[in-house]
């Protein structure tokens, strides 16, 4: 019998007027009734912050000028009124200070990726979570798709046999022109090292590709042979990334992430091959999982169709033939995070270990591309502490 809970109280840092990802978070959090937005600090510009809170129907007294003010005021409220969690949807340079402050105050955090600017900041976030006894979730959205879960389960139970090859690509074209210097705010901060961190395309979508590769294949990347490029003149961070991957257990792989493939939209795709067959999933056709076998016909698995695992079915909201997509996948993460906070750890939600792994990946890629070594290890030596 399922226990019915009141919605958890959510605050948001960032995501105000003119932002993109904050609205996605709010829609996803609201989809299943597990969360209610009650507070926030949406912009460092006071007028924009106030307008954002008003547009969202919030009590003006709970629209705060800074995250520090938010945490102090919310902690002073009675336990049944204060926020349960903070969603951080700011540029990357603000993730660590905001997350650390909230976690040390015992406030749970749902953070945009990448986790931080570097591994040192990521470890500081993990240590703050331990000190404050709070939980941390990370927005690796694509792990919330039902057929990504189905793919992960089928690889994990050995349907393909031992994993041999992992190929992942994430192709976008929106930065093919120098819009970061032409007033596009989303492009400007993502190509600014002071706000985005060490990687441009690498940190923005390369981390999604890396996380998906490890999540679905079930094996960790041991080392990388990387190439980072800047195609648009004057750009300060990479806009095109490629890598050969060596996995634990002998599997080999390739990763391609680019934001200058003109005409591409959001082409995330993964292929995993084992001794007996290959599976393939693409984000732009998310309701289909294709499996190709050595000794029998191709198998096409559909969302809502027969043969899905119970944990896959739990991520679906509509009957077969009704498309579910990006916001629903995001909502699955928020729903899973709510379940964790209610004491049920019955669903995968990306967290500290995933964040530490992806920071180690970014640093290994940059070190390899800048140096003369053919292979650079992806250490992630701290990630195992937070499983």
C-alpha cells in the first residue's frame, strides 16, 4: 500500500525571467504532485528577481535577494513550513557555493550538471552533504527516460553477453555561429571559463554522453584519448570534443560531443555491443529501443509495449503510442528524489558519485588533449565513497 505524502516544499536558485532550464525544472517537479515551489532567489538583479517571483505566484516575503538570505529565513520558519530542498539551476560557477551552503544547513539539493567547476569543488559538495546529513541529486536527465532504464537492465542482466563496445554521441549545432558574442545569454555563459568552468561543449553535453555511456553499459571508463577543438574564431572554450575510451574489463568505446554540427538538434545516441548482440537508443526517438542479434531477427522494444521490466514500467505515464519525452524524463528524476526523501530508495537518481565521476572525466579529457600522453586515466577515486 502506497503512503500518500503532502508535496515536498521546493525553492529554486536561478531560473528567473529569460532563463531556459529553470522553467524545465519547475514543470518537471510539478508533474507528479510530489513537489510545490514555495520560495526562491531567481536573479541577482533585484527587479528581475521580484518579477520572476510574482510571475510564479510566490509570496513576496519568500522571494529572497540571495541564497544566503533564503537559507537563513527558511531555517527560521517552523519545520512544517520551511523548504525541504533547493533546486540549483544557475551557471556552473555558482553550483558549489550554493550547494555547500544548503547542504550544511540540512537542506537537500537538486543541482544542474556539471556538479561544479572542478573535482576539488565537487568533493567539497560531497563532504558538505555528509556533514549536513542532506541528500544531493544531479540533473543527468537522460537517465530518467524509461527505455534508458530498460537498456541498462538488459545489459546488466547479461542479455548482450560481455560488453565489448560502447559508442555514444551527442550532436548539436546551435553554437555553429558566434552567438555567444552577439547577446545570446545562454551561449555567453556556456563559453565563458569564469562561469562554465574548464570545459565548454565538454562540460555542457560531453558530460551527458559520458554519464549515459557508464550508466547503460554498467562498466566504468578507465582512460581516455581525447581531442578538444574550437571551431568558431574567438571562442575561449571547446565547442567540439572527441575521445577514444578504454573501459574496465576490456571494452572499448568512442565518444563524440559537438555543438557546431550545423543543422543538428539534440542528437544524443548510444550503442552498446556485447558477445551476443547490440542495443541502440536515441534521444530524438526515445520510445524505441532496438536490439540486433547474431542468431535471430532484430528486436524492437517500445515504451508501453510488452516485455518491459517493472522498473521501466514505473517510469511510464501513458499507454503505448503516446510519446513521452524530455520533461517526463526530468520528472522521473524529481519523483525518484522525492521517494528518497520519503525513505524509499527504489529508483536510480544521479547523485554525488555520478557528479564526481563526470568531474574526473572532464579533467582527464582536458589533461590528455593538452599533453603528449596517448592515454590519461579517469581516476574518480573519490566517487566510490558516495555510492
